[in-house]
């Protein structure tokens, strides 16, 4: 599923490493401290100093060229290589696992871990056991031949929990191709601890992963249950246009008596946006139960698939 590291890729990586090793040496020789450290306060002045010597757009552009030669197409690049998500290298390093912080040059193994960390940064917090109350609801909702869709599934830990708890056919959907790769192969190269959690699930579970967006998904067969955790009302999904698109996709993908379960592990600051989504869903014709931490939606207007 993942392309081999070819001679062409080795040449591109060697060129990248040579260039950024020289940039790094010049930075250390001529730039004034402070140097990067985990507890470093990232001020506008610090960003400007780093941008003078180690501009992030140039760094990511080099990695983007490697990624385009390595991965099937541009949609497989992790989000920070498709869009400008970070203001400077210190901002990027602060979002990475500790052993990747401060790195500009990579071995092939380190590059794989770096790309996967860009697709699945530690701040996303996808771990097992986060939504146990929801798992209990899913067990209670069980029906024969049930199909479940997990939207915004990340690397698949919660998807596998759902499949194990329900015994149902379960599909995990994520916008990151590398997360599909990690979930399908039970690999998390940048996080060995979570990789062990991923690998403890049975290979016999009826679970599959595919790439797709929460704002626009469609399937030939309907689902009895759609699960979406830690997305709606969060940092990347709080616009009413997104709410409408998500609810439309869910409505078109649910069976007539299907439900949507949403759970959140956000801090209290996200509560207003999640509650705004709940009001929006109610106005769109969904019956909303629960609270902003754990809710269920059902709709008599849901078109479903029959």
C-alpha cells in the first residue's frame, strides 16, 4: 500500500538533507540564541528570527516535492504539506513528538515517522478508552447485520473499539490518506505506544478504512449508526456551512431508523460551538438527545437508502 523508497526518492532526500544541514550550520554559526527547546516561548520576534534563517515555507516546499514523488497523488500529502498550517519552524516542532522536534534532516525511516506525525499530530489526542459511555450506547443500540460508519476516525483506535464492542461491520473515514494507511496496517511510526494499542485488536474484526471528508461523503449501502467523535465544534469544524454539509451527508447515508452518535473530549471553551451545532441540527429536523459531551441525533426526515 505504501510505495518503496526508490533511488529517485533517495536522491531527493539527500539533496534536501544537504541543503538543510548547511542552512542549520549557518543558523547556529551566525544567528543569536535562543535555540529550540520544548519549553521555549514562541514569540513574534522568535518567529521572525527563525524565518530569516530557516523559512518554514521553503522547508515544507522541499518536503512537498519529496512527498509528491513518494505518495500516489497530492491528496495523500499530510495537511501541513497541502496548506500553510504553521507560522514558523518552532510552531511546527512544538506540534511534533519529542524525538522529531528540531529536525530538519531525515533518514527514510525518520521521514516516514515525520510525515505520519504531520497527519496525526499529538494534539489530536486519539487514544483508547476515551469514549466508554458512547461504547455502552453502541452496544445497547446493537441490531443484527448492523453497519457503522466512524467519521473523522483518525488512526482508527476508536473505530476498532467500536467494531470490537459491537461486532458490526464498521468503516472508518478520515481525510488523511496516511491515517488510512496507519489504521489499515496497524502502524503508527511516530508513536510506538499507541501502535501497541492499535495492534492489540483482533485482525478478524470486520473493519475497513478509507479516505473521505466529513463535509462530503456518500456510500452505496446505508448505515444504521454514524459515529463522529472529537470533530464537530472543534478547532477545524465549527462553521455552519460545515454543519449543514455534515448533516446532509449523514442524512443521505443513514438507514430509515438510523442514529448519529457524537462524543467530545473538548475543554469547556468548545462548549458554545458544540451547543450551537446541537441547535443547528434541531432546526434541520433532527431529534437531539443528550448534551454537548455525548449526544444522539435521529431524523424523521432522513432520506436514507430505502
